[in-house]
C-alpha cells in the first residue's frame, strides 16, 4: 500500500490549479452546479479561474444538466454572483429538452416536476395533459426535492410504464449539491423508469446531444474554431461529467468537493482521501487531473 492506496489502484493526478492545464486547450466545457456554485452562493475562485482562462485565449461554455433553458440559468447566475466574464455561453439540458420536444409537435405531454420549471415549455407546440391522457412524460425533477425520494414515485412510474409513456428526462443528474446537502434529481426517477423497462430519453450529460450543442455554441463564439484534442471538461460528477467527457473524446478535470465529497472526505474544499479517490475511479477512465475546488 502506498499513501493509503491499495496496490493496483491509482488516483488521478493532483493539479495545483487550472493554470496548470488551461494553456493546452481551446475550449473549456465547465459544469455549473457543484463547480461554479452550490445552489446558494458562487465559488468566486472558480469564477476567477474561468475568467483567467478566457483572458488567456480559451473559450468557456458552461454545460449544465439544469432542466431549464439557458436564459433562466443566466438570470440565476447573476443572482448568485457569477460574473459574466467567467463564460462565453451556456448550454443546458433544458435547451436539449426543448429541441427533443420540438420534434413532437402537438404532442400530449405530462409535466412531472416543480412548477418553477414550467417555463421550459414556453412557446413549444405541445398540449399539457394529465398523466392519464398524455403520451409522454417530461420530468424536470421531483415535486418536492427537499423531502421526497425516488421511492415516493414507484407507483406513479409503474402506471406510466403500463401505459407505454415515453419518459423524457430533462436532467440526467441523480443528485445535486444544494448548500451542504444532496437532493434527488430527475435522473434518479428516469433510472427507476428505465429499470422497469420504460422507454427513456436523456437530454443532458453524459449523453452525446448536449456535447454536440456545446460544440455548436463554441463555433458561434470562436470563429477560429476548436482544434482536435483541445477540449477540456470540468465537473464534479464521475457518472455525468467525467464518463461523459471520456465518451465524447475530451479530456477532463475532476472537482472533488462536489457530489462525491462525502465518499472522498473532501468537504468544503479539503484534500480528497487518496485511497477513496483511487477507488472511485477504479474501472473508470481517469480525468487528466483532480482538484478539491476549481481555482486558478
């Protein structure tokens, strides 16, 4: 055993800051929740790091599994204190969801999620219906994510499956950090539905469509283009951010004090436990580096 790491397991390389990597990339695709903010306040060192990267010549696209369109997220980031100097554009799972739904004009849709997400469907040619009359369900989250769990939805999901409803998941995250606690997201319900054998479409990371949209946005803000192998993804979730980046052919930087903080002993930006970090990535593609929190 070396530094607490079992033989055969290797933890990702610790990097001192984004400055160590940024010069190697034309484009940075950065997760938002858990990296740039925690749902309560912005992480100013992370914002400064992204602003520095842009000043050094990289383009920054924020890529989020938020179920609402990017226009909503810009307003939220302004409120949390994330400076617009930190990014060139934003792509959300909500944007991809709208594109998916636009391919079903006149479709009868049941919205499963909190009322705050209803703006996701503004301007779309859809008929909002009750569960018994709809042909598809669009899930943006749990109705009350402060207290509910996926177990509270098993009967409803089984009824949807019995009717053969298409399940459109507008946020593939299983959980997300809100302040100091983790809350369940739409992805946790989609996972149960898929395990039941239901037909499911995922509109965000780690799936390809959101990366394709991010590259389209990058082309719009970066006329000189993005060179092969010059994309770095930053995120705090192994399942969505790191595995998604690897599947898309991009390098990645893992932020330890996000949704994996408890298992890594990396609360509030502390150094992650080396053995736990190695175990987390055992059997998975490694990121290029790891940091407790994003900083320059």
